C-alpha cells in the first residue's frame, strides 16, 4: 500500500514538472519575437557602441582599437564638448522647471470640473504628440525668423523684434519656449494625481480659514510630490536627449555661435558629419553616465522631499 502511494506521488510530481516545463516553453515561445527584437535592436547595438567607443572608426575602414583615448580627449582636449554641455545644461535648467510649472497650472485649472474636459484635455495633449516632429520645428523656425509671425505681432504694438533664431542671445530661448509648449504629457499625469487628492482635506482647510495659496503649498504640493518627482525625472531625461528642434532650427550647425549646440547635436555631427563614429560612441556613453548620475541623485534626494501615503 505504501509503495503504491509513493509511486503514485512520484508520477504526479513528474506530471507536474512536465506541465511546468511545457508552460515555461510556451511562455518563452511567445516571448521569442520580443527577445529577438531586444537582442538584435537594443542590447546588440548597445554592446557594439560600447566596443566602438574604445576604437577609431570612420565607417569606411575597420575599427582600430585605441583604448581610452576617446574618453581622454573628451575630458582634456575638446572645447566643443564643454560648449555643448553648457548649452544642454542651460536648456535643462530652464525648460524642465518652466514646463512642469506650466503643466501643473493647466492641470489645476482643468481639475476644477469645467465643461468639455475631455476636449480640452485632448487639445492640450496634442502639442506633446507633435512637438518633437520635423514639421513643428520648421514651423517654429518660421515663427521666430526676422520677419516671422512673432515679430509681425510685436510690430502691431510698435515693437521691433530681433531675429530670434539668428541672435545667440535669444536662439536657445526659442527652443525653451518650444519645450514648454509640449506640456501635454506631464499635464495629463498631474491631472491624474490631482484627482487622487481627497476633497475633504480642502474643505477642512477652508473651514479653518486657509487661503487658496496656503492650501496649494500645504495640501496640493506635498501630496503631489510623487507625481512631481516622476515628471521631473522623465522630463529631464527627455531634455537631455532633445535633438530635432535644435537640428532643424540651426540647420544642423548648432548656431549661431554654438548657442543651440545641444550635446546630442554635437554627437550627431561627430558621427555623421565628421565620420568619427568611435568618438561619437564615447560621447554617447558619457551622456548615458550623466543621465544615470542624475537619475541616481534624484532617487537619493527623493527621501527628503517626496511624501508617499505611508
């Protein structure tokens, strides 16, 4: 009797293992297209670019191993690297906070229960879908040209506007304005966060005599800090990667006087204009490290200002 029970148990365990193995194989089979795409289109190119960053490669001849020479040049002998980093950090410093502030302001207006909210939400989100396109960048260049619509509008009030995109003092600001215009994505996320704040907190604060400004600083903003943190990290990464507007508005030069030479645009010039693919790969990995350091700092500092439910 005991032997029969033990044998039956072994058979059941064997069948269970076969079922688990079958389900596992089925799962991997369904994952195969994604795995092929990930290895062939993501992981593979990443590893190749890491190898190329230690080589001298001009796309025409075989890569020549140079060790850390590309990284040494970046750190010690490339003034354009410092110039492009300065432009990029200025763009991030101004574009991200202004974009988030504008998105939060619009989200708070939409959160008041106005009629036709889905229509307004879709209209405000539309710039985020179109903002990074070539067509919008071309339109932006026409708007801020010397005889563009912006200066024509200013002329109605007797104001002589500069040629915004041709003046190094204003060229970067036009790209900042374009970035702020693409506020739809963080606005939708802010709106979702605002909907999660209990209304009774505002009612209790109003009964205690709290002003709208006080309610914003003491209720809305503290409870919204997880959403602010998420939007800040995502939008800063996107700002570091900005490329198309600077490329189109400056016609690929980063001008005038390198005032719109974003880091990604400089990387593009090194890779596809100067055919220094190995050096461009090193620049790309430096950007990866910068973004990783920023993200790590953001998560480390979050404990001091991000407030979760618990």
